[in-house]
C-alpha cells in the first residue's frame, strides 16, 4: 500500500504536476449531552507549489448550518429545493434554534509558534500568515477550536431521522486546496468537496458507550473493544466515562467519523483484501437489509478491484448515517432505508466513489460529472453484474435523464460550478446522468475494451492526485490512438447536441445510395447497420475526420466496411451499398444506442415506409 504512494510521488516529480501535502494531528473531546466539542489541531503543511504563499484558507463547514448562511439563502431562493432541507415552505436551516445550529470556530491559531491574524467569512477562514511559505517550504499551524454539531440537515449532523446520534463529516477546520488553478476556498453552499492529500492522526474522546466508525485505522482496538478487538481479546473495563479512540489514515483528503450508542458492528475480512465494517442501528427493521448488504459489499469491492484497479486501503466501512448516501475516505454514510434495493444500490454507488473521488481526487465542485458521472457509470456496470440484472444497456436511465434535460431547455454546460446551476434538476442530471453518458458514449467512440483499458490506466496514472477533465481525455487518446478534444469540449463545455439522420435511401441501378445528414452541432463517428430481407446483416463505419483514427469493429460477427472519413463541417454525407434497394429491409444509425442522439426517430429507415410511396 505504501509503496504505491511512493511511486506516485516519484512519477509526479518527473512531470510539472505538483500537489500540496498536509499532516493533521487532532485531539477532540466530544460532549454527547450538548453536542459541543473542542479540539486541538497541529497541521504540518508542505508547499509543493512553485509559488510563495502569504495567505491560507480553511473550510469551517458547520457554519453553513445557521440561519442566514449562504447555504440557507440559496435554499430559500432555488426553484426546486432539496426536500431533505425544506419543511413548512422554508429552509430547515432558517428554523434552527441556537442549540440546534452548527458552528466551528478557531479559538487560537499560530504559525510556527507565532500568532496569526485570521477572520471568518461564513464557512471560510481567511488566515494572513505571520511569515510567507516559500516554494518547497513547510510550516506548522497550531489551532484550538470549538464546534457544535447541527441537527442533521444534509450529510453531517446529529439526531437524524434514522436516530443516529452523530454523523461527523466536514467537522474539523479543513485546509483549502491550492493547486495549479490557485486557491479553492469555496464557500459551502450546497455541494461538494475538494481537499488536500495527506495523513491524519485523530484522537477522539467520547462517551464509552458510543461505537465509532469512519476513516482511519484504529490504533488501540484491544483497549477500545466495540467489535474492533482481536478475536478472543479480553477488553479491559473502562473506569471513567469516556474512551479515547485513536485513528490513523494515510493518504486521504478527508476524515469522517460517526458514532452511536446503539450501533451494531459487524465485520468481514476479505481474503487478500480489506476488512469491511458495517455499523447500523440495533433495530429489527434494519437487520435484514444490513445483513444482506455485507456479502454484496465484498462482491462489489472485487468487481471494482478487477475493473478499475486495486482498492489501496486496509479497510472500508458502511455506516448508517440517515441522509441518503455520501462518500468519504475509506467509508460511506448511508441511510438505513426501508427498501433493501435502495440500500444495496446506494452502497454500490458510494463504494464506487472510493475510486472516483477518494483515490482519484477530482475537484467535485468544478468537475461534478467526473465524480458523480463516472461513479454512476461504474456502479451501473457493477449492479448489472453482481445483482444479475442482465440489462442490455445498464445506462438506459442515464440516457433517458439526459434526453429529459435537453428537452427541459434548462441544460447548462457541465463545466458549470456545481453550486451555480439554475436548479437542482439541471445539476443532478448533468452531473450523474450526462456524466455517466460521457463514459458509456466514449465506449461507443473508442470501443468498449479501450474504454475499460482507459479507466484502468486513468486510475493507475492519477491515483492519489487531482485529475482534471483533460486527464481522462488524454488517457483515452493514449489508449485508443484517436484525437478526442472535440469529444471533451463539445460534451462538457457546451450544450451542443447530437442528431444524425438517414435523410434518403434511393435506388441506383443494382446499387443503393444512402444519404445521411448531421443536424446537431456535436460531431460523432457513425456505426450503421444494414439488415437485408434474407436476414443477412452488415455494418458500415463512418469515422469522424477530426478523430484521426478508427475503432475496432464492435460487431465482429458481422462484416464491417470502413467508409471515408466524415468531415464535421459537411452536413451531408453519402455512401453506396452494392445491393439493390429491394433487398434491403432496414438501415439504422448506431444499433447500440450508446450514442446520445437526441432524436432517434430519424436514425432508422425501414423498407415498409417506402412501399407506401409511389414508385417510378
Ligand atoms: Zn455520488
């Protein structure tokens, strides 16, 4: 596991890529009576950038859960507020009392022993450094902080509807990321996250009756017990009221924990793999589902290991958190759920995020489609296999979502910041559905095997980094030998749509002429299927000129003819079939339907339609 990290750093040095590094050591005291906590944080920050830094920023996410916060204001003004955050016609945040709000405030902050000036701007802490950090320099921040856990509104919080006491994500002062684009000190408005890679050492002191799960390997399991002790260990009786849990997490960009006095803790040791932990409320209504989810988590882990790349950590925990599902380093928080299928589906999706977010640390706020979309893609593939769904097109829902978004007229380019979409619908479909289609359609363009090879290479080349859109495109280019800039730019930076049609099919003596038209602005290569009256089939392939390459025959059982390249600017394109018109039953553009053509009606020509027309 650690040699992987080392090799990443070595290869990173061979290019212009750099990333910052953090080492957190935190000690936290949690009061389970009033849900307030205090902590100390020693943060060693390494500036691997080529720039001198005079300022740094921290995220103070819990400050979002206060009336009048930016998150509250956005909720109250968006047309389709998230139902989880909305009650009685108002944002739930606006209705929180003093004892129910969340907050996180530093009470002291020093840099290498010298006090620094800092100010809070909502969920962002702005720190003017006592002395600049030079390129390659290291500095140590020592902070004391106090916090209050909000009543659960979204993702984080206490006393959620499943009755889980503490879901602690985004709970600590978290240094903002600085990368080649500069600072990413986004206010917490709705969604999602970007963090600095590094190592965490966390000591959590909490009521001894609480079972804790989350990011990080427990360092003192035989002292703690709660199902973490080595089998057969006699866990010593605790004299005081609290226990101090000591966790370490290497190479992560986030640290989450959850705790409840009624958690059941099951674990499953995978052969040659991580230990899986399951923590859920001791309530008969959850027992069945949370028992069934365990072997499926192992199957899903194996599926992703095989198809994407080896999971690099020693453990993964599926924890009941009470609010949909959200991915974290080495863990997920998911709702207990009344429906077995939705708990299993959520587990698969959140586990897939271990690859597409927690190892490939994309900036989710800027490239939400790489995080949610790629996760949706691989989790659909995984579900199809391990739940034996046997769908011909496991991404059908994603395509339908995308077509719905196009029809709605509210589509925005995927390059939009996650917080800046016109409404939640436009964000959700763009990130999840159109993001999944990015990959499944890339499979249409370069071929399915090349797509899976692209994903494996992408994981290998960019694990423990912050890949950006160009990285997945360049990886696909290297694997396929094609040029794909047009695909990335049209699909993710514009709302151009794909619409090709079969305009006309005409007899030409003993041959047949087919005329195609490009109606949409987005270019694509075309697979064309010809079905003859005698049952024979063949395919034709019209490569896109600017792609400068050809995929392998996706239908090796059928004869394929590669036609001349189609130059994009030409709206019309024609070819000749060496068979008479009477012998042809149907012609179809893209029989796989993996090309997201917004008008499928004009993709098919059938001989029957011609028979009704007068013949000359
Ligand atoms: Zn997700």
